[in-house]
């Protein structure tokens, strides 16, 4: 897999009329050969984000989850595509109600699977396996510089979120497991 070529293909697809679906086609093609993605990005050894593209209209990164890592409910405020190249990522979907957010659905993503989340989606993520999970995450906007929300996993209180908070969460997870931050 040629990462530069992959990013260029995503940028081109993002210019199409149905950008999210077009980008997802590129993503699905990439993760259809997960071994090639793994060879290009390296086998995950800690929780982390490797940014492949940051632009006002498109953000692409690989995200690696430690064994049994959890990520609290959060929104993106832009469409999001996820493609898994190793391990498994379980998604729990939430919706706003008059009494706060409530879980209403789930999707288990395995190697080679992709998911297309709409702009209003709200999800929490778990790696249920006792090994690392790796996925390519693509967002139809400037993911790291957008003020978004996350929800406390126990109280479900809404809190501000952004790229800095997400990075801190990954660092804490690595510290918890005694891995380099
Ligand atoms: Fe997310």
C-alpha cells in the first residue's frame, strides 16, 4: 500500500458529489487487503494517532486501540468513515434525548469492514479483543480543530472535546498500560 497514493485518492474522492460515499470506496478498497495496510503503517504497539492528512475539508489518520481500550461517547460534527485493518472495533451509537444521551444501536467492525457515520452521529468505541486494533479514520472536515463534545462515561455529562483532549486520552491509556506515551 502506498500511503501517499491512498491520501491523494481520498482527496480526489472528496471532491465528488457524494464525497463521503466516494471516500468510503477508497477506504474499503484499502482495508480489503489489511495485510498491506499493516505493512505500510506498522503493527500497533500502543494507543495512538498517526495523522496522514489534515486539511479544512478532510482529515485522515490511523488510530490504534490498546487491548480492551474504551473511548467515551463523542460526536464529530462532520461525516466520518472508519475502516479496520487489524483487530476489531465495537461501536455503540447514542442519540440525544430530553433526558440526555441514550444508547440505541451497535455495530461490530472487523478487519476489512468500513462504517459510514453521518454528521450528527454520536458513538463510543471499544476494542473487545486482548490484542491491538488498528483502523483508518477519515472525517469530512478539520477534525482536530473543531470544538466538539464528549460525554462522561459514567454520568453522561456533556463536556467539550477537541484534538488535544483526544490525544491526552491516548496518552493516559498508554501510561495505564506502562507503555511509552
Ligand atoms: Fe469517533
